[in-house]
């Protein structure tokens, strides 16, 4: 009798274990699907696909380049020159973990983004001194547009990478403002001599499934206010994890915001998504 009960218990344990494993596998497949965008053209390099030889990334804060690190690295591997503009020094951010006096955070984050840009292989890099958190309220819009136009003349990109103006990838107002300013700068650009201006704008986007299901109110805002992506490409998890180590004041950002370590997030968030517009 005891042996029979033991066999039944073992069989029940095996069944429950198998059920738990199956449930876990189903959960992993479901979660992975939330980071996908079905039907999008998947390319190995967006710059390569568009024939871009000079790429300019225009973002708002140090560490924003983490969202497009895969694009940057693949563009450079394909022989393109990449320049990067970071509009603010990130002085109003939170430290995760605390590595310096808060009053000196802008200095620290400037150094971090310059170091990460160098590690990525960026050819030329500028960190402007615009107010973190104040691009919409404290910087005249047309002055911001004019600064970006001047940067076009300095670096002569044929592909510009920035945020979608209505969502900013994360809902941050600085992201949305810089995206809108880039959009206006491209549309009003008047070329001189040989350089006629950018040929394409690529807006970095977030996978809508994960933002809608698990992103909370801000995630739903982002998903509802961005277009469907036109392209996806591999996101280099190794490069992005190295980037968080370089951004020491933000090293635990992913853990704090998404409640999972960066290596776990990038196991699922393994692509970068873009909406590409040709400039007429």
C-alpha cells in the first residue's frame, strides 16, 4: 500500500512538474511575442539597407543612445561615419546607483556618454548644454531647430536618427521635443554647395505589445501615439549591457524601471524598431 501511494505521489509530482514546465514555456513564448512586431521588414543594418554613409543620431540625454546602439554599431561596421548629438547633460536625472554629488551629475553623465560614444565607435560627438527636462518649456523651439540645422551643415548626414515626436519612445517630453525639432530641421533644410540635406529620418520606436500589456499608463501612451514600424534590426545585447556599465550613474536603470536585470530584458528585447521616412 505504501509503495503504491509512493508511486502515485511520484507520478503526481512528475505530472505537476511537467505542467509547471509547460506553463513556464508558454509564458516565455507569450512574453517573447510581446517584443515582436509581425510583418515588419527585418534587416541586418538599417544604415546599410538605406545606403547611408553618414549617420547622425540626435537624442536628448546621455544614455538615450542605448536605444539605437545596434543601429550605430552596424552602421560603423558597414563603413558609415556616425555623429551623435546629445542635447542635454542629463543633470536633472536620478542616479541609479549614486556615484557622485547630485550637483555634479551633469559633468558625470557628460563623461559617460562621451565614453560610450567612443566605445561604440562614433566618429564625432557633441554634448550640448540645454536644460535637462526643459527642452519644451525653457528652449525656444525655433532656436533648437536652428541648432540642429547647423549641426547638419557640420556633419552632413544622409540618415538622421531620433525619437518619434508624438511618443518619444518613453513618453519623455524632452524626447518628443527633440524629435519634433529634428523633423522640422529636416523639412526646412536648404542645402548649399554639394550637400543637399538628409535623405531619410529613422525614428526609434518601442514594441507596442509589451508597452500596451505591461507598460502601464505611460506604456499605453507610447504605443497609442507611435506609428507601426517599417523596419527592425538586431539589437546587440552585449553592446547595450556594456553601455550600462559605462553609464555608471545609470547602471541599474533597467532593474529599477522594469524590475528585471538588463540581461533578462535584452533576452526578449533583442531587436530595434524604426519608422523610416524618405525626405522629399
